[in-house]
C-alpha cells in the first residue's frame, strides 16, 4: 500500500510538471539606451567685481547683475576698472537639458583677509534661472552652451585694502 501511494504521488508530480510546460510561453522585449557625450566646461571670462572703496559707514555690498553692471551700498567708489561677469563654454550632447549649479558661497583672499561672494546667478541664452546657485540650460543643436556668472560681494567694515582673488566651482549635470 505504501508503495502504491508513492507511485501515485510520483505520477501526480510528473503530470503537474508536464502540464506546466505545456502552458508556458516565451516573449521577447525591446531595450534601448542613449549614451550622452561627456560634458566639458571651459572658463572664458573671470568674474571681476572691479574696484570699489568702502565709505567707512559699515559693511559694503557690491551687486552685479547679469549684464555685468554693478551697484554698491556702503561704497564711495563703485564699478571702476570695468567689472565683468564670469562666463563658461560648455559642450555636451546636442539639445540635452542640463542643471548648472554652484555648491555655495565662496571667498576671495588677500593673505588672511577675505571678502565673501554669494547670490550666484547663472544666465544666458538657453539658460533659465531657477534660484540663486541653480539654473537649467540646454545645449544647442551642435552641443554648445555658453553661460554667464554674476552675484554679490560682501565686505565687512574694516577689511584691509588690497587685491583679492579666489576660485569657485561650477557643476553642470545632465537632467
């Protein structure tokens, strides 16, 4: 009896396995991908706030608009020495959208002394300003994009005179 039960169970398992294979189907899916060109960023013009002089009333603020024009608060001299927006040329995959950003404020130094740069704005044709430090851009049909960089310089009262310089980061990522 035990042997008969084992044979019946083996037959049932074989039939289930055979019937499952009889109802199986195979399909073919489609897969695509687009490999984007590496992004290259080339600095073109330095961000230059020009010459300015504090009026000794407190902190000094130099605001640069997207055209490179500056306005000052707390300064007796503003915009001398031809201030200019910074600019970059970027190349990548034609017609693709990218996000342009800068991680944070940065500083210009003269030895141990510093002035702070913030309120960074990226602008240009094919560039949409989202907020300070963030814009979207789109490569043209040849994979080129040019954008400008502007912002604000903040100097605290008592900052020594001198030449101040520094570097800043720009990040461009595909969307």
